[in-house]
C-alpha cells in the first residue's frame, strides 16, 4: 500500500539534453534490479519517456503535469501511481526551473518537486567544463530555497582527472556528488521528429537500451546513497489522499452515471497510436465501460460490439501507407461514425479520420486533408468547448497540449471542437455527429466528467 512518506527522488537537469532521461530510466531499472518496487513518473505531458520507464520498472509510467491537471492533482496522482511501491523516481522536464511559457514556475520540475516534498538530483553535462560546474550548481541550488537539491550526478565525464577536478570544485558548494558517468558511446535510443522512438515500435531494442542505461547508472552512481536520499523525503505536503477514478465528481455532466449496461469502448493502440494516459482507461472503466484495445495497423475489424471509439496520439504519419492499406478497418471506422457512435480523436486520431494523410487515403470521416510540415507546433493551450459534444458541454474549459509537425486543412469544421484562448485566439478541430476530433491532447483526470459523459453517450447512442 502507498504511504504519504513513500521514498522519492526527482531527477532534474539545468537544461534539456543533459542526460536526465538516461539517468532517470537507468536509476529506475537499477533500483528494480535491487529488488525494489519502483514507481515511475514523468513531469509534463510527454508520452514517450513513460514507455521506457514502464520497461525499466514493470509498472505503468505516469505523468505529473501541473498545467494539464492543476497543481492540486499532482500529489494525488503521484500517490495513486505509487501504490504498492518501495520507492518512486520522477523524471523532470526541460531545465529544472522551466515551465509553461509566461506562467512562472507552473508545470516546472521545480514546482512538482516542491509539491511532492521530494529531494532533487541534478544531472549536469560536464563535458565542456571543470571548475565552472561549481558556479552552475550553486546557481541552481540557491535560486529557490524551497527546492532541495540533494545531490549531483556528473554526466559525460572525460577522464579520472576530469572527475577529480569536478569533485574538487563542487566541494565548495556543499552538494554531494552521487555519481559520475563517463563519456562513452551513447545508449541506442533513436529519435525522430517528435523525440524518442516509442517503445511499441522497437520493443526488443528498447529492452536492450534500458538494460544498458541500468548498467551505466549502476556502475557510475552511488545507489545506496541515492536510495538514502530518497528516504529523507518526509510526508507529502498537504496531507493529500491518492487519486481514485471511481470517486471523481462529474463536473460537466451531473446526470452521467456508472449505472446501466457496460458499453464496449475500443481504444486504438499498436505502433501507430502510442500516446495515451493510463488514467483515461481507468476513468472509462470506472464510469462503467468495457475497454478493449485494437491495432489499426493489423486488425481489419473493430472489436465486436464496439459502441464508442477512442483514438489517441501517436505517429500515423510514419505509418500512413500501412494504415491506408488496411481498407476494411478504415471502412469500419467510417461506418461506426455514420451510425452516430461517440468517437474521441486526439492529434493522431484527428489525422486518421481525415480524407487523406500525405496523399494516402484515411478514414474519410472528416472533409479535411493532413500533411507533414517542417514546422513544429508545441505548447500548452487554454481551451473552451465551442458547442456541445460527446466530451464536453458548450462553454466547458479544458487545458491541453499541442505537439505535432503536421497540419490539417481546414483546421476547423463548421462546428469546431475548441476555441483556443490567449494571445492567439482561434478555433480548431471538428464536431460532427458523435465525433470529437482535435489536435489538443487533454488529461481527463482534470475533468473526470469528460470520461463519464463519453461513456453515457456510448450507452445511449
């Protein structure tokens, strides 16, 4: 069972590219190899790193995002994920103090560390410095006294002499060095246009990569000292209780209920659709649905009795030809939408429902085309539902995240899904019949009524 004082560490860095994913994943795997039940977490909206965390620990990787879910849910979601675990490792996002643009510390690793009352281990790329490392670490330690930096792991150390110089410099800062990883051949974790290649697309190689990370961390880090640091974390601040999907209020649809027949909801999976938050399935199940996974690359039919469809994010642009070649499933999806069945499609799901993607025929549910571009669209969004849909009532507000290098033309239908607030006000997405399709990734734990509303529509459509 989880206790409010679960030992925990936050692995952070001065900036992206410092090696925190390698260290965090390797540390998770190394702790697991020592017989500890490890709870893996990732700060921010990233879907890919949690897949590697799950390989390292054998447990579901979970996100802690103070923008998408609100700061008040960070600790409850953490405690929910940490049930039954001996220790928790939280991988940060970007630099330690980087958060949502223009929002101060909101959604930063530092904010999450403070909310959890967790010590921070700072991973520093030392490849091009020696004594200056002391000034760098001193700055991060002193910037916010409420953030407790409990140790440093030096990455890309060139030699024994280089390590000696770094350690001597850091003596003056008073922060212990808990590891030094030598500059070596990087672990094989290939990337492409949106980051690391997901585990589902390279499982055997990913298993090998996680094993290499564990070996690297085990040999270069003081695991007993890191575990001891994790155990210095006391009770989580605020006395929060673990999040539970079955007790969540129905914010936007009080009439929704878990009573009645169990509708079967098909959720897209497989290599082309890897982006999903575990809490979505938990919420759908708690709301009374039977959730079944299918693979649009291989399955030629939807699961028998499908009453609703959820198509999350992923990389359909990489698999456009294969998705297009599965014509029986494309037709089945189109027929389901014509029946008025509820369909929730995010980002990759939006592309799959278009008429075509990079010239390859897709499901043709939406009168729109999609194509790859060189431009990255990235950032948090504050959105409001333009009209009623299977996910939200008109006027409901949601926070989301966009992350894609594609464009859909037109960007919105006659009935848009969302109005985006802020400096660039616009509408985007499509609502037609039972379909809600948008580029926006949302975390339903922030508004549990979304899942209950969707299940109720599946039950009655």
